[in-house]
C-alpha cells in the first residue's frame, strides 16, 4: 500500500535573498560553494577570462573528479556505503556496489587504459548500454585525465563515426550488447562498422562480453574488458587543472553536424555538489535516481558525477518505464531501493499514465521514501503534471536546462525554499543564472512578453567551456546574437512573479522524448534518397513524445515510386544513419513546399498547419495556394491535428 510524506527537509532560507547574493556578488558566492569540495590546490583566481574574453571559473585550481566521486568518501570512512545500485529488469539483475568496490574496479580499469597508452590529454569514446561498467569507464577516464565522450547506444554507426572523427579517441570502450525491452542489440558490430566509416582509426576497442548471446566479431584492435581490469594494478588519481576537459558530449545543432560541448572539471564539480544540495535537496547517504541514460547530459551529471560527489547512492537502471515488465517498474524501483528524489522526463510519466490511467500500479508499492519528483528534458504539459500529483501527492518539479549548461538553469530550489508550483512553468532562475527575456533588437521585455531566453554573462560554474575544436562555432552559436549574453536557442517569457515559461526552440532542433535532434541532419538524409527532389523535416506535436519528426517530400519529375515504398525506404534510411531514437515514422508526399519568394522553406508555417495552430500567412510567400495543398495532404494522411 502506498503511503506518503509531504514534509520537506529543507533549509529555512529565502530563495530571493539567496538568488540575489549569487547575482550581486558572484565571485563571493561561488567562492563559498567551491569550499564545499576538496581541492589538491585551491584556486586563487575565482573569476577570470580566457583569451577570447569568455569568463572562466577557478582558473588556477587543481583537483580530480574521480577523487571527489570515490576516493574522498573512502578516506572519510564511507567505503562500505552503497555507491551504485544496478537495477536491470531486462536481465532480472539487481546488484549493489560499495564505494570501495567501485573504486577498486575503476582504479584497475584506469590502470588498464594506461597500459594501452592512454594518458592525460587523450580522448576515449564510451559506447555502452545502461550498465555499471559505463559509469566505471567514465570514472576511469576521469581518474587519469583522459577526456571521455559518451555516445548514446541508440545512435547508429554513422552517428558514432561522426563523433569518432571529431574527437579522435585513441580507445573506444563498448559492450557486446544492449537490450531494448526484449530485443538484443549487438553493439560490437555497430562499433566495427563505425570504425570502418570513420577516417580516424582508434588504436584499441575494449569490449565487455555480457554473455547474453550477441555476436562479437573479433578484430585485431579488440581487448577484453575483464582481462584488462583483472590483469591491471590500481592507479592513483592524476591531478588536473580546473579547466581540463572532463568530457565532450555531442548535442544536435542546426547545421546537422553535432556540436561537441566541452565541460570543465572544477566548475562542474562545484555546480553538481551545489545542485544536489540546493536544487534537488538531497543529503549524503540518501538514494537518488535519475531515470535517464549515461549517453545524455542527465546521465553524466545526475547518474554518475553529481550523486557520487555528494555521496549519494545512484541507480543505474537498465529498462523502460513500461514493458519491463509493465508500468509498475518505476514504483518497484523506488520502493525497493528507498529512493528519496527521482528525476525523469515527462515522456516517461506520459507512457506510464497511458498504461495505468487510474494509478492502480502505484498502489501496489510503498513509495513513501520518495520526497520529490523532478521532471526535465522537455516541457512538462499540465495534464501530465496534474495526473502525477493526483496519484502521488508530493512536489513534482518541472525544471529546465540544456546539454550546454550541464545543470539546471530554471527550477524550484528544493534545498533553499519550496516555492508554489505553477503548471506550465519550469520555476524561477537558479542561483547564478541571470536569466532575461530579450526582444529581437536586444531590448529587455516586460512581464508576459514572449522573446528570446538569454543569460547575462558570466554564466555560473559548470556550464559549457567551448565547442570541441570549434571556437568560432561556439562564439557564433551562443555569444554573437546578443553580445554580453548566452543565447539559449529557446523562446519564453516571465510572468509578474518572476516565474519563467519556456515556449520552445526558435531554431530547427526538435525535442523527441527529451532527446534533442537536428531536423537539418534528417533533411540531409531524406534528400539523399534518389527519388527525392526536395524535402522539409519539421517537429510536430505528439501526445506521448512531445514532438516527433515529420518529413514532407517532393519527388523528382518522372518518379513512379509508390508512397508506401518511399516512406518505408526513407524511414529505414533515417534509422540506419541516425538510429531508432529519431522516431521518424511519417512521410507525406506533396506537389511543392511553401516557400518565400527568395526560396526559404516556411517550416514554422508547416508546423502551425500540422499542430492546428493559428497562423498568419507571411507576406513573402510565393503562392498562398500551397497552404491548402499541404493541408489536404495532412488530412488524407491523418497527420497531427488532422488525426
């Protein structure tokens, strides 16, 4: 039987006063937060600038992220406390690892990577499912100063190859297979294909054999994970500079080429400790669960580094909110492991709601340990929030952040002051983020006026340092549109009380179930089909995933290919090049695409038609009759609001 406690263990501190301190005197504020972590050498320069004038935090400090996540707690006497809980309903496995056990495995893996020639300044790619070894690999890289780049296991070889060529890893760490509900996915052949496609050739591939029956083709560059670990000595943490890149994490860009977001070590560690305590309101010893994947920024920040730095047990969950085995899975995990605070995407809650609309499965478990539920990765719709709070009467906190920020920018800071929840809003600006809403000409807008969501520089610690090997793109994408501000790429507004509402992307990046995907990249792939003359890919509203991509295609003159055949081939092409994560299912054939007289495709207009929103016909459109043509095809295909 489910019971709840709504009492929150929080500091009796005023949010506004706390926030104001961070904006009025950021150096003093972030000096105090820096004292919360252990340094090999404390920084004296708290805030400075790099050679381009971009703000840097803690420039002259020395530390190590793996030390903060593991060794420090062992030295403090907490070696036998649980650090990682591996819960895998797809393999029916639950295994707990203490800090001592994690450190031993990580230190020996780090020793093994050192024996393969990896050292500080090198890069490694990690392409693994949701298993503890993925976290071990990240921490082992951090231990020896190797910059890791985790690639989400749902990406196809083409996407992996792009990332290999960009960050040029000396080693790839992978596993024999992952499991998608009840389907085995062989990872090793995908890695081999990616290496074949890539111009850069890694020297070694470390393969964990999960012994689940997947094919593991042997290559000369292969190294067995278990043999490497158990044949190696533990190595100590390598001291690194504060701005040393802890990792590169790729996120979709409007050009179609992924952007490698560079994360520093020190500012990130400070920000994560701060997040765990002040935003998520969790204390050391408690169990924290981010139901995400290590391939995304949530997994980096709040499955691996954040909880471990804060001495929380963290859950590595290999499963789905439904069908593993059913929609009770989340509540079973919460009850079994006594989770205090949980984080997931609204898509997961929507999936559970669809399978269990009356919350019957929730009643089967005692989830009274759960104090707060955090939601992020996409906008949380009001209906989902209301369903959750009806069946689980604890605070359900929507919050907003990005791969670029690395930690929340807008939230209800549960470790400072629990503010009233406003459905549709992600909350108020988190300490350190001076968030403003600007108009097209850079003017600050008033309450309830929609504009561009920007953050006044300096950004707080832990946010993006650069784009990997592409500072020009970094400057152009984030800092040029509004000088002196970081441009988030999102639109939104503030209400009279300072609550911020995010209305969505203002570029051609869509959010599919919390995963950011480039429509430009999908267009490139769709356009590569021999029958396609031109195309447009847009994101349309979807009840479950928030948004899904839709391809509109004009075929070449004289092509006689059947619609169903073309749709099948395009869907397979996108799946092959990007992966199933793209979720492209629908292809609509049109005679022509709506364009301006200068030839620009009117994608926003197409989205508005599909979603049934009011729109103004742009004065620059070359032929208004196209609108009715497109609408007629949407009706026939039962697309979007025409279902």
